[in-house]
């Protein structure tokens, strides 16, 4: 390319080395280097409007000669102004092209000209070649800083994830142990009840039950088994009153330990009217036969109750395993389009033991929300960090609120707590790495920093906090639509300008 250039639709002008030397960016260059810049670059006059868009392929490096530029970045579905300047020599664009294809080369922000402005423009590949030829040592140093910093962040992030995983694994083990132990207990009890039913069956075969009453009794047994599945929910007071009534009835009818049998009948939803039907069926039977029939029915009820307990326990275990898979995104692609509520619910399940019984969880989900394009496993880490902080702030007693809504083509997830709030002096620093308000040894100061980078850098979203005593809310904004170029797992530094 020569310095004699043909004007294009943007008003390209001839480059003057002396004018470039007047800019602080180029003032230390030699005459030969300035000539090279003019030969391989160009001057463009750009009318007011967009120059490049965030997320588009970074093709040019821009230096302001005259006029005004504005840099913006998407945050929460809206463009936030980062820089507005008329300072000659300010630069933006493909300034990281010297790294080459080791990182995704896209514009990290959008740039606008607010009035007719002149720019020195250098194509990205030319800028990269210039950097490597003129400043080879500087390029190596900058690459080292860039990739070293990224690797450090990755290692720190991995350690934070491992710490969280260790804590969650302990909680999950506890949660799995409870239903597993219940299933083992119920199975052992079931074996005893089945043995008792075999004994009663032997009594029947010995002819101790009149064949005329055996049929109705079997029908009562089937009715008892079916009733267990639809037993009503009773308050402790209601259950205690019914147990007293049934216990007295059984005592009055010669069942010596009727008080021990009464809770099973009550739990299955039976009352004295049903027992009167049993009594009427065996009206002419000897007292021992009547007692045997009552115990036989009790075994039936206990068996059904234990089968229900085993079913509930195994279902709970299956649900916990499913939640763990959803949380870890095991065997799933890193980038997906998902129902954000499934991610939130799986995180709540994984954190249920840490949340504890003293914290009330209130969910206000907008079920009309569309699926969200995201890195699901990494968003689960964000929810973990925010919920863990909220629970810690409430010290085991308060209300954890989780709300979802749609605003500005974004899904907004709000996680709130009723803790004491964030101290005013810490409000502007909570997203800084290694800053924490927790005591030494309790917090690493990395949770919110990692959350910020996941939401802002990887999802082009935003994370905000509003806090006052008794009401702290973190809001996470996730765009519903993302450029294709942003669907690649990259982390790069913020746009450079002076």
C-alpha cells in the first residue's frame, strides 16, 4: 500500500507522518517507522454513527486524530457508556491482534463517532505484523502477562470450584445417607411383617377362620392396602386424638397392646367405624380369631406403609442423583440453551443441607421465561456463590428469596436475603478478587470475582447488588440472544484505550 490513496466511502485521506508524530502513541517512532505506518495504514473521515460493534470480528485498529469517539459495552441488555473522549491519540479496536488466533479476535466493545471524526486506521493483520517486527520482546512480555494472568485466573477458579464441590459433596453424602438408611430400616421391618403375615396365613389354612367370613376379611385387607395410598394428612393434634380413640376401642375389644397398633391404623386413615365393620365381619368368631384378624390387617397396613417409605426413599435418592447431574452438567455440552429454573432448583437441592431448616426459601419464578443460551455448569457456580453468601449473611435464620423475570431482552435472576446487609465501605469492592467481609479462613474473597467474570465476561451479562440492613439483593442479567462469535469459551482483557 502506498501513501497515495484513493478516497473511499468513508472519506479516506492521505496520511501525513508529521501528523502521526504529534500523537503521543507514535512520538517515539523513527521517520522510517512513521513512513511505514502511512504506507500501510490510512486516514479515514467517519460520519457520526457506529464504527464497529461489540462481538463482531475485530478487523481494524483505530487512532483518533480529530473529533470524538464513544466506547460502549452491553450490560444487562443495555449499552453502557464506558468512554467519551476528544483526546487525540485515543485508540480502540483490534489492539490485541498481535496475539493472533490464540484467542478469539472480536471487538470487546462498540465504538461510535459522535460527529465527523478523523481516524488513523490500520488493518488488524498489518498491526499484528508491525508489533512482531518492531517490538518482538514486548510482544513476548505482553503475551506472557495475558496468558499467565488467564492461567492464574483459571487455576484460582478451579480451586474455588473444587472447594465448593468438596462442601457440596459432604452435603450430598449426608442427604443421600438419610433416605438410604430409611430404605434399609424399612426393608428390615418389612421382612419381619411378611414373616408375621405368613404365620397368620398358616392360621387360615388350619381352618381357624370360618370360610364364610374369610372372603369379606380378604376384601377388608385389600381395602386396607388401598387406603394407605390415599391416607389424609393430619396435624399432630388430630393424629393424637384419633390414636387415643382407636386405642380405647381396641382395648375394649380385647386387643391387649391396642395402643401400639392404633398409630398404624390412624396413619393409614382408618377410624373406629372401619374397625366396627371388621368386628361385624367376625361377629361369631372366637376372641383369639378376632385378635388375629386385627393383627393380620395391621401387618397389611404396616407392609404398605413400609413399601411407601422405601418408594419415597429411593425416589429421593434418584432425585438427588438427578439434581447432582443437573448441577454438574455431567455428559452435557458446555454451552447450551436451558431452562434457568432447572439450574436454580438443582443448586438449591445441592445446598439444602447448608441452607438448613432455619432459612425459609421463597421462589418466585416467571415460568413464561424462554430458555437461556449459557454455560450452564458455570452459572450453577454463580448461583452457589450467591446463595452461599446469602445463607452465611443470615447466620441460619431468615428468608432466602429467588426471583426470575424478563427485562430488556434479558433474563434477570434475583437472589435476596434478610441479613444485616453489606457495609457501605465494602459496597464498591465486593467484586474485587481476594476482597471478603468474612473472617480469615472462612472466605477466599474469590466467589464474587469469579461470578462477575462468568456473568460479564463469558455471558455478556451484568451482575448488580442493592443492599440495606434486612434486604440485600444480587441481580444477574443474562442476554436471551448472543452473537455467534460470543459462543466460544474465551476470556480476554477489557478494551484498551487512553
